C-alpha cells in the first residue's frame, strides 16, 4: 500500500481538527477537549521546541565552519540579510497598498467597535505594560540583547534564539580561524549533532498529523468558548480587515517570492511549493516559525536540494530576523486601527510604519503572539492609541497562523535563492 505523503497527512489532521473543533463547540465539549485533546498538541509543540536550540546551534556552527573562509561567510551573510530586509520592506509596502485600497476600518459598525474594545480590554492593558518596558530601553538595547552574558541561560529559553544564533556564528567563526587540524574535532562534533537532530525530526514528524489535529481543535474552542455564534460574529465584523491581510499575504507570496525564485533560480514554482508544503502546514498549525525550523531545514535539504552549508546558515537566521508575514500584518493592522478611530495617516506616518515595521520584524520572537507586542510599538510611533489592538485580538490567532506560513515560505525561498546564487545545490 502506498504511503500517504506527509503534507497530505497534515492536511487531513488539520481538516479533522477543524471539524471536531466546530462539533465540540456546538456540543459543549470544551472541557473534554482541553483535558484530553489539547495536551497532544502541547506535547508536539514541546518536542519541536526541545530540539530547536540544539538544531540551530549545531547546524549554524557546522554551516559557518564549512564556509572555510571569512570572505565566503561575509558574502553569503551579506546576500542573505540584504534579501531578507528587501522582502520585508516589499511586504510592508504591499500591506499598506492593500489596507489603503480596501479601507476595512471604515466598514466596522460603531457598536461592534465598542463591544470589541470592552471585551479585550484586559489583554490590551497586559500588552501595554510589556510595551512600556520595551520603550524605556536605549536605542542600542537590541544590540546588547543579542549578545548574552551566559549562553546556558540563553539556550534555556527559545525566545532568546537571536542570542543562540549570535553564539553559533561566533563559535563558527572561531573554528574557521583555527588551524584545520585543531578545529576539526569540534567541527565534526557539531556536524554529527546536526545529523542526530535531523533524525529526531523524522521521529517527531510521525506525530505531526495528531499534533495538528489537537492544535486546531483547541484553537477553535479557545476562540469560540461554548458559543459557536461568537466566531461567526467576529469574522463577520472583521471580514474586510482579515481580507486585507490575507490578500496582501497572498500577493506577497505570488509576486515577491515567486518572482525572485523565477528570476534568480532555475527551480519550478511547483517543485518549490510541493517540497515546502509540510513546513507551511506545520507553521500554520503551530503559529511558530521557530518550532517549524527543524522541518523547514529538512524539507529544503531533502526535497529542494539546498545544500546543508546554505540551509544551516540561512534558515536559522531567517527564523529569527525574517518576518515578512508578521511585518505585513502589522502594517495593515496599524492603518486599520487608525481608520476605525477616524484618524487619517499621511505619507510621513506611513513611511514611519515601513521603517519601524522592518526594524521591529528583525527583533520579533519566532513564537505565537509576539507580533502583537511589536504592533503596539508601531502604533505608538504614529500616535495611534494602543488600546485599538482590542479591535483585532479576537481574530489575531487565525491571522497568526497564516502569516507564520508566509514567514516560513520566505525563509525557504531565500535559502533556494542563495543556493542558486552560490551554486550550492546538493548533488543529490
């Protein structure tokens, strides 16, 4: 009997989870779902997070060390960061075009605005307190935060992945600058560790369809509670806002990613999306590009032919600084909130959105919900009341799933592009 491909298994799990989530909401099975279904999703996410730090550390160190000289490292690193920043800026611009054209904020009834603001007021206050802590930091604080004083503390929390990336690149550079016979043992150790972690990914992915089922079922129950009409009411009120975000994300994938792949590589679009599909679906269900990283690396290497040398450098870096989907959503959300409050944003404010969003996306943690905190900072920068995020919190989880898929797609497309530019596709 022919084995069902992984992406189809995940799709089946996703659809069944959606169906079960709706049924359980109608029948009031929320407690049962929380106690007996949701834990499998948590276990699946924890397994992916468990290997995230070892994977980034081992693959990035071995990837940098394999570049053999600093010129090659700076060349690949420069191209990677330049493309990441370029695609993020394009994403924000597409988001602004979408929200200014559709003007979804003008279509929200005033009574629904009041209801949404009161319903999510406590969450807004919580996010605002986090933002106050961020705003008190100095201009160079992000640079300080990137360099840890204790690596083991950094490695104990996936939110500190940028610090792990810095340490891995730092160690990799040390290996490159060390005489070959003296650095070989350390290099071989991390290459072996990388191979072991990739095998562990294979084992974890056996659980993927069940994990996705549990995650989607729990998400539906969280959004609706025991009232299925609540999600319909929310979706109806915020349909134009969601449409503005989703159409922007689709346009970014179709024009930016597909255009760059067509222009800079010989890979067919069909092959690219077929190869990366399981990672996209996993990103959709987990809302975490960090947790999806092991699968993204495996698919890029095994299905798209990206060399380990490139994938081990480009993808971990992308999971920490490349947040195109999140950046696009933040731009749309900021303008949407301003529109609903009757505030018009001129060219100067929208340029501030582009600059702030591109910079903020670099420091956004690759975990669910992190984009909301950065959105508050963007709102503050254009003098839009941060309490306005209450208008969008109800559907944020749904959009988080979609924009995370775009983030992962962007990471994979840049890995393919860099492999093509450097002629680094694996022989197999």
